[in-house]
C-alpha cells in the first residue's frame, strides 16, 4: 500500500538526487541490476520446483487437477510478485532519498534520522546498522547455499562421476568464491555491471529456448490467466491467515517463509538498488522496481512452470518423483534433460546459476563494505575481500551443519527484527517527504506571486528549511556524494 501511495501520491516528482542529476545507468543496465540482485538464483531454483510442488500439495484445490495447476501458478506468482519488490522498493527508496538528495551516509540508520534524530549516530543507529549487516550476511549465505546445491545437483545429474555430496557443495562454494573475489576487484561499473548483463542475456535466452520448444500458446494463456487471478485475489491472499480452515501448513511452509526471506534480503537488495538509482524520480523508481520485475517473473514462471508441469504429467510424475528422491534442486535439470541438445542446455543453465551466484556474492561484498565503512559508496578492496571470505565461510558452515534447513532458519531469525524496523522506516521517510514537499510547494508559490507576497513568505520558508534540515542526518562532503 505504501508503494502504491508513493507512485500515485504527491511526492512522485521528487528526484533521488539534485534537481539536475541524471540517472547514472541506462534502463537496461538498471533493470539488469534489479533482476540480478533482487531474485537471481531463486528464480532459477524455483522456476520448475515451486509450481510442481504446489500442484501436488495446493493450498485449497484438489491435488493433481486442473484447478491445482491454476492455483499453483497463482500462488507461485503471489510469492514472487509485488510483495517482495514493494519491500525492496520502500527500503531502497528510503536509503537513496537520504543519500543522494540530502548527502547522508549510505547507512540504514540514516533513514531513521527524522524519527530518532541524533540517536541515529549513537548506539541505537549502530545497532540498526549491525542488525542490517547480520541480515545481509545470512540472506546472501542462503542464496549462496541454494546456488551451490543446485550447481552440484546439475553437475551430478548430468555427469555420473560427480557425486551430489556436501564435499562437492563446498568445492563449488570455494570455486565461486575465487571467481567473485576476482570480480570484486573490478568494482560495480565493470564486474557487477558486465555480470548483470550476462545474467539477463542468459536468462532470456534460456527462457526463449524453452518457450519456443514448449507449448507456447499455453504458456501465454497461463501468463494472462495467472496475472488475472493474481490481481483479482491479491487482497484475499495477502490478508488470509486460514483462521477458520484450521490448516496452516501451506501458509507456514511457503507464504510466511517467503515473507521472512524477502524482508531478510531487503537490507542487502535495498542498499544495492539504492546505490544504482541516483537521478531517478520517486515515481519512476517505484514503478521500475515493482512493475518490470513482476512482469518478468510472471512470464518466467509461466514458461518454466507450464513446461515442467506438462512434462511431469506426460511422464507419469517423473519430476515430482525425482524431487522426492534427490531433492528440489534437481527439478530444473530433470526437465531440461528432455530437451534437444540437453547437455548444452544444462551447461547453459549451470553457467546462469554460477553467474547469478558470483553476482550476488559480489554485490553482497559491495553492500557489506558500504555498511561497515561508514556508508562509503565505494568501499576499499580489502574490506570487500574480507566480507567475501566471511560470506563463503558462513554458507559453508551452515550447509555443513544442517543443509538447506539451516540456511532457511538463519534467514527467518535475521528477518524478524527488520519486519518491525521497516514500519518505522516508512514513517520516517513519509515524515521527511511531507516536510520537503511543503517546502517545495511554498517555493513554487513564491515564484508565481508578486514581490510583496514573496517577502512575507521568505521568513516562513527559511524557518521551514531550517526545521527540516535539523531532522535530516548530517550531510557528507561533496566528494563522497
């Protein structure tokens, strides 16, 4: 709701930066950044897995029916649609607004200054930033763990000599760590940018390949039907808690876990999106961060979900059976094995997962470097290398201690405090926007009226500006801006 208000409300024309700032990156590069940081490995991991899982265990429909297939697509998009991206948008907007428009440090605590004042620089602010660091570490570690298990599953499924074991997972993490360390040395304008381009190109190519070979008409029909059902049932799915049905297994295992996941990821993704969004208006920013990724996600799941469901049904439930026997991470490769040039296609899929893996880790070291370097937009190489080692070690330890369940539990623990903090962040941002909008409106009236009116309003305008400035975090030097 807050994201919709920002789109249609009176603050949409306010720019994230100075009035003459232009966007730092093109639309294509910007969307590539959003896509890579916001979803990445998760889309590839769950593209086939989640629709098939919901088909056999839907929230309300009869399993293994057409109604179950329709409901599985609807709830998959629900979990990957507006909610996560609205969460990212609000978080990123607060950081970008205070950083680029008012030259505040690029720290989470800066967004709370209008509410807590100078305490944003004291123990309370340090506590908020520390919590953001922990949430970011566990959030990225979960992504790295997912990527490692899926890469290992793909290699093991394709090549008989490679075992799907913990040791293989750890070797994959080690190799990817070396790669993203090399990428981290090139900075955001080279390593992360080029990897993001590669990610989006490979993802579109893989999706296009499956679309052309599959039931294209059915995929398009699924896209329109799923979007329609999703938008129509969005309020009931959002607020439904199964109070009277009694069965909350689906809600707890999927929906609530996803909400915790997205909130836990919001410090990392929000900080990164804020970093690459200077020069855009609030309306442009929120629409770009919410609408475009949602449409892409809907089409992605329509293509891979329908193709996976179709193969599973024609082959007697083979994908579902393999998922039960070998784990969810094999679903994509079990499906791709049935395509022409399967070895090549699976190789492209593994490359895509690896590229997402490297980009997420590289972006993560960048964000953690910012958060632990006083909010610097370009943290030092040494800081990024240290955080890269910590991320790899965290993912390895969590996989060793409990596999995917340990990663998911770490995410849930890190996400809970941020669910509360985000409410106060929205209030803080709204307070600042309201004050600045009032000042901008008064300045507009001054330009439109006669000199006598302008003279009478000048003192009031100075008073408002001074009061507003007191609520903002301390500005940094122009060099860091």
